[in-house]
C-alpha cells in the first residue's frame, strides 16, 4: 500500500493508492433521502464522490453501485461515512477496509487499464503500424 501523508496547508490524510474513476452512484442517507453522485476516485479505504449534497463530517451514508455486469445485476451497497467536504463533493471512508464490491470494482478498473496499456504498447512495437 502506498501511503500519502503531507503536512502543511495542503494536508493530505488519505492512505493507499487512489484510482481515478467516473462511476455513477446513489448516495443513501439515514433520513431516507437518496442523492445522485459520481465516484471521482477510490481506493480500498475510501472515495471522493462528486455531488451537490453537503453533509457534515462523520455523517453515515451508503454508496450504491449499479450491478453493471450480467453475472451481477443487483446493486451493491457499501456503507461509509463522510471524512471531508469540498465544494464539489465529499470524501468518504468505507466502514470496512476493502469492501468486496469496491475491491472488485478496482480490480476490474486495473485490468481494463492494463489491457488498454498493452494494446497501446503493442501498437508501438516494430511490425505494428501502417501496412506498406
């Protein structure tokens, strides 16, 4: 795990490697309200969710991910709490480190990116290019 922790005005509190994402979610509040949002980045310990909703620190929420695959059509729900607020969203920490739904999402993201990187690398290899 890569740790990032800086001191000073730009204090960074997150631990772990974040993956940039753009995934539509629903944010469930204890009041029963449901808000739309998008996960901008995530790690096994938390995420930043872009949303218009402003919530106090330590507010409990449930992040609902769409099933997204034929094998798993039911939405996945991941409990979290607010650890940071920003003008464009909320920093969340998962209740449980490495929740299965998030671990699977991140594994799929890494696999897709690795596959895409391999295709780009192969295109730059000798013999891969325009036909003559």
